[in-house]
């Protein structure tokens, strides 16, 4: 019940301001004036982390940690006063009393370790999506943040968007009737003739080039299994490798699942089932389809949600007319009466078009967000929980990553369209115990939790 409670509290209080706030630091609380700044450290300073740092640049950026000096150069130059580190464990130890909050903008395989290290020191945490690399880690991190009482936010920025509120308002208004199916798709990792985001369905390279002088390779590996350096893994290609990333599902689903989960009040699925193109033990498949089934909620019917990646898309909805397109990325909710579609993250539209003209737009019932990063900063200073705080983001991440578990168990056991029944309370599959092995991962020596 905790995620639902936090969402209601957020909706009641979003947009409100207070003259003073309370912040947890080094195990004790202190009061912050409304215009006083947080001391923020960032684990990761290039790529997505750079965008997060710039989004909170109104605060004090006191420390920057990155294993790649080349990637971090831009942020190092912009914030010359920030102390620089390569190892975030050393940063948190040496600057413990000087840090209020931490950004985690690393590859997926570091999310859990970096966030947990910060939370255990009483720091507020903003962690990029997906929250963790494994299902077990998502549960552990959520529980740790709740116990510590710190303010958290996962980096699925679209949760603060207008369109996330609009789809909830469509459902609140019963605009398309009872919803029994949802379809979500992305063109990642490949875009056909238009190039690719990162490779999948490939094997490990066999050559062993030298490690660049500006990269701390051992620290980049962190908790992942030992392997030689290769440019096939970084700076961005790590997403497609089992040891480092979470594939297209981990990259996009935390964005696209979020509005559907909120609108349809979804919790844990009852089962998950996967099929895919040919794959290997090193990288994710080129394309996959994952079917989640959710039980009835309140007055809402059971739901089938299907995820598609690699350019796969759902069958064309019957409600669409000639000339209507569903796009290369999209979300579709199918109701008993009509359908509502968001194509390429534009805006929600009801189909058929005649129904859209008749209906118009749903009445505005929900408060709008001050901004994704602004929510987190306000929460750090004692405001309401951020919209994607870990009590919300953790359970949703568990569901997202169950899809990857279904792919892994299919790889090892040659399952053919076998639905895995999920017991969320006990964090286990009940009808195929071997799949439980993939709910967590082993860590390299020195990085054990």
C-alpha cells in the first residue's frame, strides 16, 4: 500500500511551498530556510549524469565522481570548485559531513551499490532509471530508503509531464470504458535504416585493446564480473550487455510504464512471459515481446500489458483510420468502447477520430508538477515526496526487470512461451524455481553487499 499512499499524498500537496524545511544529514535532522542550498555530489559526471547535474545547478555542487576523465571534462570545467573523485566509496567517506544529497548517473550495474552507499550515510538520492540492475536490488534499495527516511527520486523525467497527468484524467473520466489491454513499444535498440542506439544480439569481442589513460577500467567494472577492456562496452554501448545494462526494457520501460501504471493503478503482475529473436549469454536479443498479466484492481478489470522492442509493434488497432500511424515508439490503451494512443510521446488521442471530436479533452483533476528535478529538491528540503520516489519507482522497477528475467530463463531452459507465475510478496516465481536464480546477481570480490 505504500506506493499508493505516497502518490495520494503527492497529489494533495504538489506545488505547495513552505518557509522552512527539514533535512536528514549524518543521522540527524536540521532545518533549512526556503532559500538555503543543498550540498550535492554526483556519482557520474558525463552523459545522462551531466544533464541531471545541470538540472540541479541552482544548488551547491560540492563533489563530482567519474571514472572517465574525458567524459566528465565538461562538468569538471563548469564546476571547478567541486572536489573530484574516481571512486564514489572514497568520496562518500571523505566528504560525508559535507554532502546532503547524491545523484547517481552511472551505468545500470552501479545503480544499486552507489545508491545504497549514499542511503546508508543518510543522503538523499536521485538515481537514474532503471533504479537497479536486478529485481532483488530494487526491493532492497526501496526498503533501505524507507528505513532511512531520505528523499528519493528515480530519473524517469516524463513522470512529471503533462501527458502523464492527461492519461490519468482520461481514465478517471472513464473516457474509453473498461481497459483490458495495454501495448507499449520502442524502436530501441535498433532503428533499421536510421541507425542504432547500441548493439544487441552480438558476442563478446576477442581482441584486447589497451585501456585509455583517462579511464579507470577496474572501477568502471565495479561489481560486474571481471573482463578485459573494450570499446564495445562504453561509453554508451553497455546497455546491451547482460553484465552491465538492462537492455531496451530497462532503458525505456521506466518512462513508458509509468503513466500506464498510474492511470490503471497497477501493482505487481501475476505472471510474465517472454519471446524473442535469437540471443546469447552476452547480450540482449535484437527484439523481444514480453507479456505481463495483472489481476483486477478496485473496479478495474484484469489487464494484459505487452511490451515490444527492437522495432516490433502491436497489431494495428481496429479503431485507427487510413492515414493514422502508431509511430515507432508508443503507448496504446484498449478500452471496451474506444482506444487511446500516444505516438512517439506527442499527446494522447482517442480513436476513432469521430469519438475524439465528440469527447474533446478530459477535465483537469490533478495538480501539475513543478518539474521532475524540482520535485526532488523540494522533497530533500522537507516538501512532499517526489513523484517517482523509491516507494513508487522501486516496485515499478521490479516489474520492468521481471521481463528480463523471463528472457534469461528462456535462454537457459529453452522455455517455449512459458508464463512465469510471480509471488511479489515473497519475491519468487512459484511455477519454475530455476528462474529465481536471475532475480539477483553475484558481485565481484570487494563489491559484495
